[in-house]
């Protein structure tokens, strides 16, 4: 059985393509950022201060944090000594398909509660996470995932009744900009370049993007570059960090390393060498 330790991360394709992390953070500050995945985390030690949806709360051991895709959030130590946490990022499409198939609920999303002290929920999550960490082909983890998501559906979910067309109308302007940025991650992009894709002045575009996404275009672009680099490092253990940095749009490896650690919580080198894919 693999040794359990902190600062470990791995993937589980059988559990909604989950990226899982078990880590200790002493003084780390997560800047405002988002994920395209559903995020669930369990604080296992210390104290974690979270800012999300105009709320500020301190999560202590036993607290389960759950965030919808696109939810802007940031984090910091809640007290001296930092915190330990187990987390998983679940592919949004896989989660919604699973919820629809197993529980017949369309357009699944978490409630805006953001966190809960729920012993049953925490127990499901901890057992799932540990099972997946210690056994790469754990059938128990798949069963616990079903129980975990069933608990979320029953107690911490809400229905998003907007149609896809309505959602596209609400985010049409930013969607064009985000598509342009995704397609040009390796290029040196200026605000004028991005705003021109929407037909708006850069100042009005900046206002619309901030109101819609909750972060600036620059912050969103940086996060996408980090996510792309993580995909490269995950699938290519021999990739040179300097080459990856340039490929995703960073001018040098030092800048890339700083930004990577801010968002992922690990340095690119540790992320690349300390990985396990299930």
C-alpha cells in the first residue's frame, strides 16, 4: 500500500476525471481565481480563511468547502501554522452527466452556502479521498463517490433553470474574449488585442469582464496559462520547464514558477515529479 503523505497529487479518471490533492500550506496565499471544475475540499488541520461570493469564512478541521465552476475565490492561513487540506477538482461535464444519470437532476450546481460542517459529508469525502490515494483501482472510492454526490444532491444543490441560449446571451461578450485568449495563450496579449475581439472599448470591456467573471482579463489569462501548463506537465514528465513557460506565454521560467505556485499550490517541478495518474 502506498505511503500516505502530504503534498501529494494525483488524477482519477474513474471519479469524474478528478485532480486530487493532499497538502499542507503554511504561509501560502491563493490569489483570487476560478476553476472550470466543481471543487470540493476538506480541511483536516489548522485554519483556512476563504473569500468567495462576497463572503469571508474561516474553515477549521471537519469543514467541507464546495465551489461551483467559475466561482471566484481566494485563500490564506486562518491562523499561524497554516492548514492541511484534501481537495478534488471534478470535471464539470462529467459531474452533471453523472448526476443526471444517477439522480435525474439536470443542470446540477452547489448551493451558494459554499461550506458546511456536516459530519456525514466530511466522512464520505475523507473516505473517498483516502481510498483513492491508497488504492489506484479502488471500487470503494467509486461507491463513496456515489454516496458523496447523493448527499450533495439532497442537501447542498440547487436547480439552474436557465437554458444554454440564455447563458450564452449573458456571457456572449466575455465568451468571445475568453475563446481568443485560449487560442493565443503563447502570444503576448495586450488588453487592446483582447477587447478588439468584442467590439468594445478596452475600458468598457474591462468593466463588463470584471462584472461577469469576477476577475480581470489578465488574471483569467494567467490562470488559463497555468492550467494549460499543468496539463503539459501531467502528460510529459520530461518536459523542460523553461520550454513549457514560453509555450504558455510566460517570458521566463522564474515568472512562470511564481504564478504556478500561487494558483496550484505547488511548484511546477514538484508538480511534475510528484504525480500519479490513476
